[in-house]
């Protein structure tokens, strides 16, 4: 935000530019004019350093300044340099304002950022052999918009774990920002991590996915510890839960091992005991772990606690495991003055300093109700009759953290002779005398802000991320010694560009002073006051009085000018996400610039607001639900709905809000902070920046510095290069390079105010866990409890990806369709990514729907079996109705296998909210894919349930699933090499091979596969073209090497 006060200064200007200019891109320069606003002329020249050749002109542009226009946004394009990589340079301006010439220059950094972002999204993070891999490729710029150009193409390549390129997609048009593709995996692919790479010019992106044999888990096991555990804690509550993907509790047997982490070398094994527990579980199980039992000698307190849990599901014996480690910590609290969240690290005399202490437990959770002592040690220095007088006073107060773990504190306005504030926070609960726990504390130093006129402005601290689409009124405090008219001009900077400018005028009267409203006794640090330097003596009162009478210059003078406030409304939109900067300044009549700035976080949001939702929270498999996507009108949307079981195996996702904004920040890897020349240490060729000799007591000093900040630091602190003929740099500098105050001009020359010299200000005044093992069943309310019969005769459709497709929203920004739920009893997770040329890209949050019915069959088949192998399949029937169900279970006629125990059916009684099952002992007889169908339905006879109340509605379900039967043995490979000499643009090749089966080949299994691979030498372009054509055809052919399974 920018502020200008009183009368406009004649012929004043401020030119700002990003400190880092992007080569090959448009850059935005800003020119602010004050006073005369007649037509003017500006020439901007950019030079780059070229080694021994010196500065070379890279770019030069002329601008005509419009009459009456105070703020001008100028586009400055920087052409790339061929055959030369440039890093730094100099920006120089020359021009004329109202007939008066002006000029200036400063150093800049040159970078070559990425022009666009390439992204890849697969439908899943892992695949089985033979499955179809679906994926999308996206291309957007820094504003998340597509190029909307024709022939904006990329190339896509797919490599297996060995680096062999198996698929390629050339010339994929991404002018609209998104395209979807797919390719099949063979039945015997190379297992491991595959990669998809998208490439355009010098830019590329790569993502990976796993190919392996796996079974989707039907339930997950989680271990929950307390948020944190201190080293002094011996009794630790632990919760272990097992839940199905559709939310129901798992019933089974839990085996728990509790121990310390064991290193894999002999001397470590057996040093500490392992505590084993085996109990029944119904959803969740809670117990307390006694640390002394796993470390009886108390010698290994530095090791982590490890809990391993294995849950075996009743009836099926399917098991899932989880392991969780826990560290016992020495530090009970973390304290941070939170100065990185936008709160200034400088204090401004005459204005209250409002700060925030953030107190959290280990791992970041807010610490509520913690007693904390905050002290502020104020160091004051002044020159009295050529003597440097120093005084340190310590102010303290006790606080208690709020529900967010924060403490808001206020420092009363300080004098202009205050040179440092040392803040320190100490926990009162955990004293430093503790022999085990570390004492929590935090400290930070605040340096003073400087103004020769004693004028300051201060932005309100905004410590929370602002929501998009809302208005935030930000308070600005300012000092004023008399009735004045202020003109506040403000800028909002985002992504290195000014996205908004405005002006706010306010008339201030001294009787409108608002300084008193900030001195709340509950937050002001004023409970105790201790003078540290000089050390007080027993007769200090009388001595001080005598000294002050004989030497009035030693009397404490408090700088308390009237304070005004103004609120500036900021309409937060998506262009400001994920953060923006506010720059505020005004220009005094004496040409001094008074400024402040702050970086403010914004929630991650998109202009194209996308929402994905299902029409129901829960629905029966095989029935229809509504899928609805809302976005900006006429957006191209990619829908994605996958089984939640996938996220149990691998929860990674290539396309999330956090990852997208991280990619945005990485577009310019060279965009680091650079503040140019230090005005304290060099003569700056700008009219508004005086050399260090003007401010230092020793003009011949080799190196100078300053503890102060000023308007120049405000501009450069937000990444600006600034050139101006107004007074930006006003801080006094020391002359020995180490910050010694011996040569510091505290109050001399033009910076000596009358109030400070006469001491006419007011004198200084103060303003006033679980304890025992227990089973805790997980609660569950089934909305579909009355549905006990399947919609389909046989449930046989169990995809891992339900939907992965492209759709268009209409002119109203809505896409809606009726989709049939797959047959899986699970929870489905859906999301959408949408893009159009006007509003760019947007991502939805994840929505979910449960596919559930109150009565169903489930069984787990092996991934594969060997022909002739016997194996057991347990068909489990689940019932979530409120009464018993007598059912009969049957196996359809076997095909490709036989029932080894001659038992293909049985009767069961399923009690409410339980499961039961029958075991089927099978033997595979046929190589290949084999289906198995099991049916269950209620029977009229209730004898099997005895006296249990019977559910009065019929129940029925049947499912068909498949497994692979392998022949066994081991593969034998045979490779033939053929020399081919291509001639001309066309070529045909015939390969003949008559494999001879070995004597020990397995019956009914001889398979011939052929692959084509080639290396070529060519003597002409025609030969090269022919060979490339042959290789291209080979690349897309689905062949493998010859393989014959051998065995007995």
C-alpha cells in the first residue's frame, strides 16, 4: 500500500522494478509521480555484465508519460541473449519531468524462468499386469491459464524400470491445456517403477507409477499415540483401530508387540524386552503401555518406542499390519515470536508495537493454558555533552496462552533514542532448574525504524491466511504532530506485478488521537520494571533527581505524538493467492518518504472455482447416483473416481493444490532475494540516496552499517529495485563496520527535532489418558441398513478406477450425469480438474460416496495359484441388520477348478452386525483366468438360528471374482539375431522360427513370442528414414521374447 501526505512535492518520482528481471518475458515497472503531472518522457536502459568487455546494452525502451497520470505501469520486455548466459546487470533511467531532467541507476539480477508448468496425472499410483494405464497431461502458465494456441504440442514418453521406451505419443496438442491418453500393460510386464515423461523444448516433467502384483485391502489398521509424549512420561495410552473401507469396524484377533526400536546388529538384539498382547478386537482397542516394562534398566531412553499391530479378520484369516514409532521428547513446548508471518522485525518510535507469541506442543498442536513470562529489555542511547549515555530497562509480564496457543502483547510507544528491544519468553510451568526436561524459551531482537522528522506509519499485523472472495479492512496507524491532511496511495503486489492501486485521503485532528485504545492492561508488558544499566544504587532516587536538575539533557523524554488510524479495504481475489505484499508510503513536504510494508498469506484458491460432488453420501452398489461438477463456464474437466482401497496401498496424488502452488514457486529458481547496493557502504548514483559519508561521523571509514531501517529498506525488503529523487535513505550509519555506536549521529544536524532537544514531551509513565485395557467398538450408523438384497443377480464389476474421463461444463458452468455405482462394497473418492482459456485451471476438493448394502458376500482370492495346487477360499457373509439372518451359501458349478472337500454349500446363522462364513477347499485344473461364483440368500427355516429373533425381510447376494492359474515350472528363453540391410523408403521382413519343445516341457504349455529390436547403420538419408520407420513400427508392436515353461 502506498501513502502520500500533505501537499504534493514538486517533480517527485519513484520508479520501482522487480529486483530480478526475467529474460525472454515481460516485466512490469511502476512509476509514481508527485507534484507536477504534465506530460513527460522516460527512457529505460538495461545493461548486462559481459566479463572483460564491461557493460553491454541489452534492452532499451522509451515511454511517454501521460498528463495527469500519477501511477504508470510500464511493460518492459527483456530479449534473450544468444550464445551467452547472463546473470546480473544494471537498470538505468533517463527522462524529463515538467522540463527538468532526471536520471538514476541500480543493479539487478537477470533470470531465465520457466514459461509454463507441465503436469502429469495418472488415474492410480499403481497397476497390475494387463491393466490399462490412463493419464492426463496439462500445460499452464504462471496464471494457471492454457496458451489457447494452435499447434502447441508436446511429446510424451513411457519407459519401463529398465529404461526401455515402450510407448510414445508425439505432437499432443495442449493448446486447451489438458489432454487424456492411455496405454495397456502386457500380461507379463517388467515389474517395478515405470515413468511417464512429457517434454516441450527445454521443459519437461516426469511422474512415476508402480507395476506389481497386489490385492486391494478391504480394511486398514491404524495406531494412534498421544499427540506427544515427554521423556518423563511412563504410562502411555495407545489406540489401535481396524476399519473396513466402507467405515464398519473389523472383528478379529489383534496381536500387538510393544518394544523399543532394535538396530540390526547382534549387540543390539535381546537388550530390551518385547511385550506381546493378543486380544479380540471389534473396531478399536485401547490399552496403556508401561514404559518401564520395555526399558527396565532405563538405559535406552534415547530410542523410539515401537508398536506393531497385526489384525487377523475373523472367518477369513486375512491380516493387515501397521507399525508406528513414538519418540519421547525432552522439549515440552515450542515458542516462536512468529515474526516470519508478516510481523515487522522493527519497532517504530511513537507507535505501539503489537506482537504475538506462538506456543505449541511438539509436532505443532497449539498449547492452550500455558503460563508464560514475556520480558522486553529496552536499550536507549543518546549523546549528552559529547558523552554517550546508555540505559537498559527490563519490562516483564506474565500471560496465559489462549485456545490457539498464542499470546498477544503490546509494547508502549518508545523514544527516538531507543536503539534495541530484546524480547524473551520463558515458560513458567517448566522451569530451567529441571534436571531432565529442557526449559522452553524464545528470544528475538527488534531494531529501530528511523525517520529524521519523527514521522512513522505502521500496518496492522495480519497473521492468518485470508480467504479468497472476501474483503479485509487493514488498519494503518500514523503519527502526526498537528492537524494534517494525508493522502494514502496503496499498491498490492502479487507474482511480481502490481495487481491493484488506490488512494485514500484522511483529515486528521490531534483531538482524534487513538493511541490510548492500544494500552490494554491485559496485554501491555508493564507488570514489572527493572533498570539494568546503569545499575541502580541505594541512593539512586536522590542522585537521579540531582543529576536531572543539574543536567536537563539526562531527563527521560517520552516520544508520544498523536496517533491516527485509517482502514483500507482490500478485496482479496485469486490473483493474490498464495500471498501478496502491501507497500505503503507517503511523501512529506520536505521530500522524505514515510513507508511500511507487509507480506500477507492468502488461502490457495483458483479463479476457476471447481466443485465436485456426489448426489448421495451412501448408495447401494449397482444403483445410480448423480455426479455433479461446477466450474467456470465452458470448462474442460477431468473427472477421477477411485476406490479408497488404493489410497491404503499408496496415498500419493500428482495433482493437489499444495503441489501445484509449489510448482508455481519453482517456475523461477533464480528469483532469490537480492537487495542491491548498501547505501551505508557505497555512493549510490541516485538523487534520493545519499552516500554513507553524508551520515557517518567518519567519512573515510572502509565499511559502514546501520542498526536502523528506513523507507529504502521497506522498498528493497519486498524485492523492489527503487530509483527516486525523493529521500528514501535516511538512516544514520556507524563507521567501523561492526556496529559500534561511537560514531553514530543520534540527533544531529537536520535530524534534531525541537521536541527532542527541549525535552518537552511527557515524562515516562507506565500503563497499567486412558488407565486400563478395554475394547471400544467403533460406532457406525448405516443409512442403508434396510437394504439386504443386491440390485444385480450377480455382482461381478469391481474396478479400481470407477471414472477417469474428460467432460465439458456448459454455459452455466455445470456438468451433471447419472452414473452407476460399481459392485464393490467400499468408499469411492472423487475429484475434478477443470480449465478454460479465460479463468484458467481449478482443482476441486475430494468428495466421497459409500457403496454399501446391509447384507453381502465377500471373499479373498489369491493373486495366482499353480495348476494342481490346492487352496482354501473362505466365503464370508456380512450382516448389518438388527436381527439374525438364517442363510444358505452355495458355490456355482466349478469351471477350471474342482472342490477338494466335496462341500459346495452350507447353512449359517448371521447375528446382527457380525459375519460368518464357510471354507471351500479348491484345486485348480486349468491354466488361465478362472471365475468363481458364490451365492447367499435367506432360507425359510430358522432352525439354524435357534431362539434368536429373525429379520423379517429377505436377503440375497452373489458375487463372481477371478484369479489366475499358472502352469508352474520356469521360463527358458531363446534369442535369434538377424542382420537386416534396409534399402529405400520401404522394407518388408519375414521371420520364421520353429521352436522345438524340450523333453521336460509342461503339458499344454508351449508359447511363442517375438520381439523386434534393432540397431542400424546408414550411408544415406533414405536408409536412415527406412530404419527409423522399422524401429517405430517395432516400438508399438506388442511382442515379447520366446518363452517355453519348463518343469515336471
